[in-house]
């Protein structure tokens, strides 16, 4: 591409300032993360794997209780681990998420404590941004196109939010973009074989972190074969060959570890098959597309820029820009149609469509090349309109992500109550019965001290109480998330109705429960169990008040 002869120091200062602003933003986000606070419940499950591997070394299965009667209760349906977060495979419980992110996090947690959970997400995020700036420089894009596209990626897209979340998304994004970085040269000139080998291997490793990476790598391969003709056909095949080697390693590992080439994720995805499958796919796709536009309206400007660039591409002076634009076009857009077939849902708790995060640097680069094409096109009026619209939508996107995104993250960390672990941890009761696995997942650091069970119905609670009593246990806590089903709460006139005191009994036992709200959406009951024959001789048969959060200083 035509060099704009911009002094390198000015290019580097602009990129450095944008990346520094992004890292300051992420630092502010991280300052709101409390000890043992999780953005999502599945982060608590991954943290449990980190703690488990610190004790036992690398493994794929979750820790089981130490007492056999508790293991039997889990086998009988009272396990606090449920789909879609975890699945029982044989006599082991496995989480549905890739194991490699917790495994790589484990030494970082050992070195830095809870803060170590965020080292990989932050470093990967910084790596993405730096690699993007280097890519713009190598492509010799103009300062305006480079600055607008880097601002889009760093401040106008939801990627930065995930630097402050214990999740494997940013490492997967980095590996996918690095794979593209290696092979992008094929769009405009002959590419050396080692770059195709490296691109394929790195792209294969991306799938080890996130399954949607396979969609990106498939389109990179297709684009290489159709738009990379300056490189020999046999040399271009090195990329899919090396990708197959890395992917084959993952499939072999999954087969050995889970008895299934797709791993636990395949069980989760297979559960969706059946009537309504394609309706679900359509819903998930439209939901994610609309969410992307809602969080990053700059994408509208980028897509319009792309349309104009395609219309003007044949008339521009730089053939390199047009060739690169055609190379990136399918990689940036087509995987959006494929990802819903690979992922299990629309994303759940998220800021922006998290399954599309692997595409964001590629989209931003495609936008940059489109702007570059328009910057040399005529008439000038179209150029001014396109750049003005792009700038306005970028400003709106920055506001949405900086202000609303920050507020979203802070609120989510507050909703997933870190104080709940203090309440459970300080309680004398060793056994906790939950009506939602989220109560367990956000308090997983207590797994060595507390035993968890799952029950929603009255008869289930009585059955568990009998099992407790048979093992000389007379007290337990019952935690109820009011958003989940329970026999002990009901909704009347859009209000939740519950009783402070409950009495459950059958022919053999009685259970007395005394409850109080811990938060706006969580009730906690302290329960006492006794055989009916003993109740008449015990005048003090009553549960103690449930524990409450300690007041803030």
C-alpha cells in the first residue's frame, strides 16, 4: 500500500496513547473486582478447577466430596453441579468448559493469589491491541485509518470489558488474530511457508480455548485458497494441514480424557438437538447481531464503509488495499453465520455478544482497509460523508462501552455477591442445600469446608434431611435464590411471598427452619432436624437464626 510518509514517531505516539487509554480503563474495571467476586457463575467453576489442580496437579475432573454418603447423594440427583455447567461422565464430574485456561491460570494464581486469575485476560488483551497497531503499521495504512480503527477496537468495542473478567475469551481472540497476522501477507504477495505453518498451528491452539475459533480458521483457509494465489497452492495447504494437526491433538486429548472427541462441550451442544433446533439457531444469531449493533453501533458505520469500499474498490489507486479487502471480507463476516451452530446458546451473562469476540479485531481491520480505500476515492463528498458518519458512530460506541459497559460490569460483580461466601463461611453448619447451582458456583472456594446439595421440592429436602440425620448431622443451611424454582416461595401480584418460619415433617422426622433475606434475591434458612420420638423430650428444639452478612465498616 502507498506509504503516507508519516513520521514513525507520530504513528507510535498515537497508537501508544490509545492503547494506554485502554489499559487505564481496564485498570479501573479491575479496581471494582472484589476478592472472590465473579462476573459469571461459570467463572466460579473454573476457579474451583484452579484450586483443585493446585492440590492435585493437572486433571480434567472436578473434586468430589470426601464422605461416601455425600457422593451417593450426588449420584442420586442431589449434586449442586448441573447442566449446562457440568456433566457427569462415568463416575466423574466434568465442567463443560475448556480445561486449558484454568490449567494455565493455576501457576499464576499460586504466584499472585486471586489477582492472578486476571493476568492472562489482561496480557492477552494488551497483546491484541499491540498486534493490531503493528498490523496497521506493516500494512502502511494512513494515520487517519489506523487511528480510527484502533480506537474502534480499543474503546468502541466490548473486548476491553473481558480483560477484567476471568474468562478465556481474550486469549482465544489473540491466537485467532495472530493466526491471521501470519498469513495475511498471502493476500498481496507470496507468503513464506513458515508463516503458513505458524498460522495454522496458532489457529489450532485457539480452538483449545474457544470452540467458535474453528469458524474463523475455516474462513481463513477458504480465503487463502481463493484469494492467496500469489502463493503456490501446495504452500497454501500448509495452513489447513498444520491447523488439522493442532486440532487433532485436541480431539485426541478429549477422547482420552472424556471418551468423546468433542469433550464435555459436545455433550452440551448435543443436548440442543431435536425439534426447534434451527429456530434456536436463528434466534441466537439474530440476538447476537442485534446485541453487537446495540453495544457497538460503529459496526453500522463499518459495514457501510465496506459497501462503499466494494463499490469504489476497482477505481482506487492501490491494488494492495483492494486485494487485502477481498481477503478479509469473508473472514470478518461469514463466521457470524456459522458460530451459532458451534456455540450452545446466545451467550448468557455478557457485555456484547461474547461468541463474536473472536471476530472483533478482524472486523476492525476490515473497517480500516475500507477506510483506506475510501480515502483515495472520488468524489470527495462521499469520502467526507463516510468518514464523518464513521466518526460520529465511533464516538457513540465509545460512550456506550466506556460509560454503560463499566456500569454493567460493576453491577454484575455486585449481583454475584462476594459477601455470600462470608455468610456461608462463617456459619457453623457444614451442609448447605441450595435451590440453584449458582449459590454453589459463586462460593466454590469453600468446597473443602462445606458440603453442598441441590433440592427444590419439599420432599427432596425431607429426604436429604433423613440422610443427614442418619450420619449424625442435625443442622444445615438452605439457600434459596428467588429467581429459581422452590416449593418455599411463591409469587403473588408480582411480589415474592415467603415465610420466616417453616415446619416440614413426615412420619419419622421434623425439620424446623428459620429464614431471613441475605440480599434482595437470596433467602437463607437455618434448619434443625430431629426424629419425632425425640422432639417431645427436647424443649429447646428450634433452629438458630440464619447467619447474616457482616455490616460494612
